[in-house]
C-alpha cells in the first residue's frame, strides 16, 4: 500500500476529532482522520451543549440545526418525596451574554452527526474501521501505522499528530504523559427512557434524595428523559455488570416518585474519574478532549471542552502550517488549555460533591437550605453573570497566556485574553461579522477620529491574515468596554482578544502580529 501523506493526522472521530476536522476545513488545512469504530456513536452519552459550543457551531453554520434538533433546558423543578419544592426558569439565564443564553439538550450522537455531515458536505471522509497501532516522531514529522478495515497495515506520514482518542488514549500512553487524579467511589447510571408520570415535560427535574441527586433531563420526543443518578457506596458491581432492572429499582427508591418507565432506549453504568495530563503536547504530537482530561458529569462539560480544545488548536496549527506564525505559537496550546483543564476539574469536583456527596453538612444544605433559596439565588444578577459564564464556558479567558498583550488594556473593563463580549450592533450579533477563519481588527469609531490612513496601511500589509471592521461606538458598547473614546480590538481567529488599545496606528498592529504571533509575510 502506498504511504498516505498529509499535514495532520487526527486519531479518533468522537466529538473532539470531528470538531478538529471541521475547523481544519474552515482553515484550509489538509488532514486525515481515522476512527476504529464503523461510524459515529449511536449512543446519546453527553447531552448538554453550552453557549460557547453553539457559538462555534454558528461559525460552521450548524447552530440553527442544533437548536432545532435539541431542547432548551427551560425550567428546573426541584422535587422531594414526589412533591415539588420549587421551580426556577433557566431558559434565558444568560440574557445579553450570548446569542444562546441557555443550555441546549442534544445527544452526543446528534452532535457527532452534525459535525460528520459538515465534513461530508465538504467532500471529506473519516477512515472508519481504521485503528492506530503505533507511531514515531522525528523533528521533521510523524510516521503512523494504522490497521485498515481490510486488516492490512497502512503507513501515514504527517507533519503533526493529534490524539483525540478518548480517555484510554494510546497516544497519551505512548508519549509517556501522566494522567493523574482519582476515581469516585460510587458507580453511576444513566438511562434514556420514556416516562409516564404527573409532571409536565417542560422542565429538568431534580430529586433531592437522601443519598444522592437523581436528575431527569427532558429530551426531544414524547415524554422522553435522560435519567442520571448513582448507586450507594458499597454497591459491589462493576461497570457493565448491572441489569437495567436494578437501575429502575434504584431510581424509584431514591426519587420516591410514582412513575412508570414505558420504554428504555439506552442505559449504561460508569465510574466517574477526574484526571488530566501533565502536558497537552510532546514534540509534534498533541492531545485533545477526553484523551487529555476527564471529569465528573456535573455541569455537562466533557464534550464541550473537547470541542473547545479542538477550536483552540486548529487555528494555531493552521497558522504554523501556512507559515504565517512561528512554531512557538504551538506552545500556547498547552499554555492556554492546561490551566483550563485544571480549573475545570476543580469546579466540576465541587459541583459534583454538592450533588452527590454524603457529608452531613453538604446534605443539609442540599436538601434543607438550598431548595427554598434557589429561586432567590438564581434571581441575583451576580449569580447570572458568574454562574452562566462558568457553565456555558463563555467565561473562559486566556489573560495569563503569552498571546495576550496587556500593554494598553489597563483602562478597559475587557482585557486581552477575553472572549469578545457578545454585542448587538444595529440589532445584529457582532459574531455575524466574524465567521471567517482569520484575524479581525475591529475599530470602534466615534465617527470623528480619523482611522482611514492606518486602515489602508493595515489592510495592505496584512491582506492574507486579517479582516478589518469599523463599528460604531454606541453607548452600550462603551459601557461594556468601559470607555467612551474610540479604540481598536485585535481578535485572534477564535474570537479571543489579542490586544485592546486606544492607539489606532499600524505600528501597534505590527507589534502584535509580528512580535507576539511571529507573523512573517509569505
Ligand atoms: C454517560 C455519559 C454522559 C455524559 N454526559 C455529558 C454531558 O452531558 N456533557 C458533556 O459535555 N459531556 C458528557 N459526557 C462526556 C462526553 O461523552 C465525553 O467528554 C466526549 O465523548 C469526549 O469526546 P472525545 O471525542 O474527546 O472522546 P471520545 O468520544 O471517547 O472519542 C474518542 C474516539 O477515538 C476512537 N479511538 C480510540 N483509540 C483509537 C485508535 N487507536 N485508533 C482509532 N480510533 C481510536 C474511539 O473509538 C472513539 O470514537 C458524558 C459521557 C458519558 C459516558
């Protein structure tokens, strides 16, 4: 068999690998993606899709289909012993912060389907039933051996390798990277079912049981729910050994609710781990998604985080492969995504312990103090502006990274390293203008100051790299950024801020693109 040559070999076509492939299509990067399974997952697995993921889908033109196929997590109804303790509305909790101010419930199988369709509509294909067997790297590239669907060994030569090969990642093992952390003692279950009960289908139901929380997430389809809960400590069966009947018995015992489960579409049991790698890359090989971090299901962060790892890595590899950025740019993937994984594990552990902990104080808060307070707490602006950015992942920032130039941002509320805030300009989202996979320079203009000369110079010098946009400095924009004077924002291709400054000269742009990004004209 002839050797296949490509720029990037992606191993694994879960949500992370498929997202990376889609981003490479946007950036015009040549790649090959291999997957040992024969198609996208048929299982629902992850169901929470957050605002930041939907913003990324929007750039791919997939957000509308995702929102049509999914269900918005509207109300949360808290139950105890079958009685309603309280109800809160989450359907617009992030109002003004994103075009998607909610959590969307859409199964992983459907997310993978969306991404796979995007790939196919751009004449790309996954090499299904193709398993990575081994690989080696030199300073010049990576050579991998894969076993194809016919059982033969195929050699693939690539400039870079990205392991999106899930929690048991062979690539992570081969690179000798560590995966430290812990495994939660209790065994968890998940079941997608149809339920006959007295509650309406428009809410996420959370049952505050003695020993754990049992949650019912509404899914598309008549009376369909995803149920998530845990077996008690000391339960002696392993993953995969539990019969469905035991799960149903457990749900009824814990939730203390009268219900009939009339159909079971899928169920599974799983151990919850919280672990992350010590580094996201080694030489020309990178890790993304569950291969690099796994955590508790609290907050539904796993799939979303993998999609964002891919989003962060794709533009950096694209810049380096096109020769418009220096190799050192690739270091910033680890620099930005490792601290994010560390923070994520801490947050999900905290949320999880509150939901599943058996500690008496936590239990008291969970079952007695929290429910009556919930409505009040959720109505507080501080909770909306902190809780939503955290869960939805729009609040992730890279302020401490070396791609964030803070030299002129001290006067602004928004800093280098932040995601560009969601703004409505003349009734339309600012993100509508930012779909091209390029850097963007935004001039927020008061209509009086002259930016025309610098614009011409910037457009001439950086034609291959950057789009220029002039945006009126409306009062609501000035409020968000904390200044009423005109200013420039340089956005990276992932819509994170590289620099923000009142200095509107071409030399300011040069300083960032040439010195921080390492741009050299091709
Ligand atoms: C029950 C359950 C509920 C969950 N709920 C949520 C939720 O609500 N929200 C959320 O965000 N996350 C959730 N998660 C986590 C989510 O499913 C994972 O985070 C997500 O699947 C990670 O995607 P990935 O692409 O990184 O890895 P995976 O989905 O594991 O994909 C890795 C792929 O690599 C392939 N592969 C592995 N080795 C090789 C090889 N050597 N050669 C070729 N191919 C290979 C595998 O076959 C697989 O298809 C849940 C997980 C489970 C199990």
